[in-house]
């Protein structure tokens, strides 16, 4: 988040560590509480909780300009209750001081205050986002995305509360599976009893497999570089010696690899998936590839009696690790339904888009837009520098306007810090731009913006930026 100038009493969105932004108010800290050394931060009270925390200034945003944005990206009953609490506060606050509970007494009496709970950025519990009267829920890797309502309790305090999905029929004819507020479900993901295989443990695949295991799925893994399997074996995964062996051992086999050639080789090559396909076996292609590759793979899998689904994912390494990917699926609807618990474990939302190839088309369009946008942001940052403007001020202004987003803020901050650790490989977004341009040619549809962005990424690749993050496209403008 961009740096902002705040004062006591200002309403804000505060982000603590890996937890989502939450509405709060800048307040005065207790006299005996010292400010963290070396940090520019404000003391924030979170609405809907009894929690307080020191929040770095770059992790704060003004409440009103970003309200609509935050409501769109954050869901859940407790989150909405917190937003409602802010609105109630605003209605009651006209000229009146609020005590630490946000409640007043008409006779001027003060409600006894409770000891402050001071949260740290690396806290493992989720007290910043839940009511202190609720019992802690243990061993839940996704609990920070969803919050128990005070009136609802889990059947067992040891039972993980996690993401549930609800199916929504869309007007456009697609189906959306979205993460439902767990407070309305009062339960955990029930993993499928089907044996799951996973091929490809790269930036995205590693996070997906980790979440499948955490949610109780039985997973067999394979990777071209076998050493990458070791960590997952320690977490309980089984090891497959070849793609063919994984496909023959498992009911549903997922793959997530770098490009069309790798996807084809995995299926059609020596000891490939096709050799392990038998009638009823399911194959799910999660790689971002062109529709023609999807059509080819679908045909060869079904020719052996197998069932095929494509399911590319929109997101990044961070979202993969957090189990918050967006999954675009197309192909065999029954496979989509069989993958329900897997999609719950790895993603926040899943869309079924109809016949095989549609998900590839949609994914390429999305990545075309993202890649072009990133190149434009990099161009703006370098133009600001070239004309004597502050790049940080450019970012601060950008993040206060209509283009404000977590994506813009994170990528720009990475650029300003010179941190190009890959969250999504630059070489992969260039590949996606190339495939999207080709798709436009086949449809006789112009893609001049994507074509221009593609040239910038090609220059970045020539500058040895392929294995850096997509934000490293910035370097194409400064060399």
C-alpha cells in the first residue's frame, strides 16, 4: 500500500502481515506502550474486534477512497460486520468522542475498558480478524480468509474452519463456484476420496499441492526435477516415478507446466500421461496454453476413454500459496464437479466456461490485459523519472485514484525497491502475450496494444530478465 499522511482519528484500511486489509481507526497508543523502533507506523484499532496493532504507514490506506475497492476484494460475514461498525461509528460520531469500544453512555459514564491486545505482524493467530470471545480454531491454514460469527461455533474446537463453495448460475451461461462465507456453513472442506495426482511443482504448482495436502487430499506428485518432490513427500505426498505411473495410480491427475510444448510432451512423450490413461481416468490441464493445444490433448485423452477438463488459474505464487487462485474450467462438466474439493482447497473462485478451449481463450485474454497493463505502469514510472518527477509520488497519486489496486501497489513497490523476485515469471507473461496475439490473428481481431507490450517484454528477455517477475519489464525502459 502507498504511504499516506494520517492523524489521530482518521479511518483507515490497515494490512497486517499476510492478512487481508481490515477497517480501523488511528488512535493514540497507551502512554506505556512504546512505538516500534525504526518503523514509521500508526497505532490502529480494528473495527469489529478488540484488537489494536502498530501498522506501518505503507500498509495503511484512507478508508473512504478505498471502501468500494476493499468491499469488492474482501468477503465474509465478519468483514461486513466490521464495515457496518464503521458506518455506525460515522453516524454516531457527529461531534461526539468515542471511547475505546466505540460505544457511549448518555449519562456520561464510561464502559470499563479491557486490556488492549497488541498484535504483531508475524503473529500466527488471527486475532486481528476475529472476535476475542470466540474459541481459537487450530490447525487451519485458510482460516484468515473467513471468520466465524459470534453466534456460530464449530462442532469441535479442533475442527478446521475453511472455504466452502457455492455454485451460482451466471446469466452468460457459465457457472461460477465461489468461496462462500464459512460462517454460513459451519464446517470444513471434505476432501474427495478420489486419488489425486499432480504433475509440475513450479511457482503455481507447489502452492496448489501444498493446499491440497493441507486439506486432507491423498496426492501423488511428479516433477521433471525430482528434488522438488522431497518437501511434499515430507508433508505426506506419495511419489510417482513417471507421468504415466501417476495417471495410472490416480483417479484425477492435474498438471501445471510452463508452455504448450511442455504440456504436450507431458501427455504424449515417453512414459507420458497418455500411457497411464484408462477408461474413467480424469486428466485436468491447468497450464496456460493455446486453445489448439487444449483441443489436441482433449481428443487424445478421450480417445483412450479418459475424461478431460482444462482449468488454468489466474493469480500468482503468493495467491497460490494462500489458496486464493481464480480457476477457469472448461470441458467435461462431471470432472469439474468431481474436482470440487480440490478447487476449494486451491482457489477462492472457480468458473465453468463450457466446452474445452474456452478457458484457454479467457485465460489468454486476462493475461494479455495484465501484461499490457504492467508494461504501461513501467513506462509511466520511467517517464516520471525522465521528466524529473518523483516515482514514489507518482505511485502515491496513482494509489489514491480509480486505478488503485493491490497489484499496482505491490508491483510498483517492488520496482522502486529493485526487488524482482518472481511471483509470475516474465517469460511466461511474454508467452501469454504471444499466444493472445496469435489468437487475435486467427479471429481477425486487432491486438495492437498487446503487440506493443509484447515487444517490450521481448526486450526485457534479451536483457536476461526471463526468470524475474513480470515487473522486471521496467528494466526494458532503462537500458
